[in-house]
C-alpha cells in the first residue's frame, strides 16, 4: 500500500489531485455540495493511481479469426 501511494507520481496523477482539490474548494465556496462527489472520484484516482492507462480506455475485442 505504501508503495502505491508514494511511487510513480506523474503529470496525470498531479493533475487529478489538483482537480480534486479545486472541486473541494469550489464546493465549499459555492455551497454546491455535489462537487464533492466528483472531487472524491478524482482524489481516489490520484491516490491509488487508477484510471485509464497509456493506451486509453479501450476494450480489447477478440474476433473469431484471432482464436484460430
């Protein structure tokens, strides 16, 4: 767990963290508390390094020709 939290920080993780903090701030300033849900989502992605990888969010489909 410690390795996940403190290693492999890159630009996208910093961006997600900054976006989460910005959404928390906006929720507090505007009193529109649904922004917190989105902030928690991006904070979770930043902390645990989850989300789409470098290949994007594509699904690998297998067709019948590949199986033969």
